């Protein structure tokens, strides 16, 4: 289990949101237990670890270096633990260990900010928490956590650091070269870099945007992200699984230039994307958000045996071209993140006025 990114806190938070809404206390305890487990085991340097396994315990994740934990994973884990903390407080529940873990991770983020450029670290040392480098845009993931923590904890220093980082990463957005978001991709661009940027700059805008620069950068990040999004439906042979089920690719994102399958990870920024559309007054961005959600609601197993899956399974990959598998196939793996990100998007969409007519 990763602490975030492809498992862990975002999806535990989604499960917690769902459990609280439907009144399932057992489910809520299970979701909280995942976050408890993650927050109870920080690195010696004060950050989250990257990954946990039953056989190997805690490790840095997929970076290939036990001492190098990736900032995207840390930033995501901090953000969604923070959101879970806020949601639980609104429900009347306190989680001191979550609070401590969030503050500890943010302390590492602040200490790792480059004093000259303002860039937030791309990776941290597990032993010391110190920054290992500032290459790429993985550090963008810290911005959202800093912005929301500034509000929840009443700490203006967090927002100041987020704004400095927003300025520092602005050139990456303007030059249209965002890269480094996934642990296993290093300095190559992926759709996930765009999701991080949309979240970061939308939240910076909402935290106070006197001259409109954050809104402009959020729009540019969204436009860059849309270069990964399918605006048409691919034709599949009738005898393929996707062809037989009438799968529509419109609204799906290609994961990256090298991972040429469609994935649902764009749903992680659905709330910010919809609010960005609202801020811009541009219906195209709202349409793209609707299409993204609609695309990945197509293939949820309705019963055991539906497309050879068990009820509730959601494939991680859809092959709209010949890449790893034949065109028209889907990956026979339902991952914590592929089901979890869809649950998250659906739960958050229920709160958005723009989706009320869909309920």
C-alpha cells in the first residue's frame, strides 16, 4: 500500500466521506484505521513513508532508493489526511495523530523550500527529512496541502510558502513542461502533472488572487492537461470487450506519452476543475469535467461476472490503442486507486451545484 498516490489516504478519505454520508460506522472505522496506520509511522525525518507492505514493512516506494521519498506522494498524503481531519472535526471527531502527522510533514516541506527560487523539494531524505533535489514539478503537490493547512490551522506562514512556490513553478506551466509527478516516471511529463497544477493554482486563486495571476496559471494548467484528454470516441472492433460493451473514450485521459492507455486519475482534481470552470465562467471546462466523470462511470461491475469482474470492481486501464495489450481490451485488475478515485469524484460531485441535476 502506498501512503498516497496509487493507494492510501485519498481513497481512505473517499471511503470515509461515503461512510459518514450513508451512516456506516463500520466502514468509517475501517477508513480511519488506514489513516491511523499511516500517521502512526513517520520516517525518522518526520515525513510519511512512501509505501507499506506486510512482508517488507515501511519503505520509500517506487523511487528505487530507500532514503528517497517522493514529494508527490508526501504532498498528496498530507493533503488528504488534512481533508480527512477537517471532515472528521465537522463530524465531531478529533484525531490528534493525524494533526501531528500533517504538521510534521508540512514542517519538512517548509524546511525543504529552496531559499533562492522558492521551489519545493521533489524528494526528501527518509532519515533527515532534508530535500534531496528540486528538479521537476513533483513539489507542486505540496502547494495544495500548504494552502488548506493555512486555513484549517490559521497559519499564514503556510500560505506564504505556497505563494512563493506558486511563483517558482509558474515558469514550468508557462513553458508547458510539467514533469515528475509519478514516483516511477522521474522527469518525464504525464497527465498527473497537470492534475497537480490545476489543484495547486485553483486553490491559490481561492486563497486570494489580487491580480488574477493564479487564475491564469490554473487555466493554462487545465489547457495543458486537456492535451491528454480524448475529445472523441474511438471505434472498437465488435468482438473486443470494449466494443461489445460500447465503451466511449470521450472524456478519458491518456496516462502519458509512454503509458498510452486511458486512466481515471483525472478525477482526483474534479472538484477543483469544476470550481475553476465556475471562476472562469467558461462552460467548456465544466463539460470536460462531466465527460471525465461520465467516461469512468461506464465500467463498474454491476454484479459478479459482469465483464468477468466481481461486483464493484473498476479496471485500472482501458486500452484504446495497442499498448501493453490489444486495442479493445481492459486490464483485469481493479486497484485501490481506480475504484477509490471514482468514489471520491462521485462523493464530491454530490456537493457541487453544477451536478445537482444529475442526482
